[in-house]
């Protein structure tokens, strides 16, 4: 799994699934990641439909299949805002979100449990195909995929996934394990 390069929304520290382009730093990160990617073999490539992942695919010189299940969380009413703005505009919703970030469904959006379920479904489907796959996706998707490895969704905040990093997991005869976590150039 590769997290997309730094985007303009990453710099602004806003919660977003809006299509924002990569920054110059993000483009450079991905060109470095491309060198690391040469070490890996994969049969299938999947990517999220958002511009930052599509741009990442472009800089990696990859083609693949778009899959909506590995898109960023739908932030609903929090879309395009940082936490300070969310706390001011939606204080009650922000409080509920912090108290139960895993189960709280953002109004007009998703909960982390919703995202975990769609990511898990996608990963289970990949396992049935019995092929190696490369995913170009988002921080939350990669962290939830790692939670899937442990069968423990609440581990979400125990992982750090940098822009442009590579994380690898293996599933072999029903056993899931992490090979590499947050590998950067």
C-alpha cells in the first residue's frame, strides 16, 4: 500500500476527500517512492478515485483499477475544515466525534467503522483472488487495513502513515502479518 504524496489539503491540515493536487514536495516524495517500488512485485494495482491518488499513480507511472472502497473517509459536515474550525462551527458534533471517533458517524458522512467495513470487504476480496496487489490510497485506509491484520479496529491511532510511504502486509493460508510499516525513501 502506498499513501499518496503530500497534497494541498495535507499542508492546510484539513479533513478532506475533495480532489486537491499534490504539492511540489508531494511530487518529489512520490518520485522517491517510485525507486523503492522497484523492489516489489505485484499483479494488480488499485487506487482511490481522488485526485491526489490519481496524481500519485501518474508520478509512479502506474495504471490500475479505481475502487471506491479504498477512498478516504467521507467527512460529511467536517469536509474542508481543520479541527479548530470544526470545534467552533460544530462544537457538539466535535465533542461526540472525539468521545467515540470509531463509532460516531459524522453527519452526512461516515464513521471509522463504516470505512473499516468497506476496507475489510475489499481486502477479503483480494485474499480470495490470491494475487499480490498494490494499493494507492489514503492514511485512514492504510491504518484501517493494519487494524484488519490484527482483527482489532480500535488500533487505528497506533499507526503512523507518512505521505509517500509504503506499507506491506501478507496473507498466507489465513495468517495475516505486516512486512513493512511506513517505509519512506
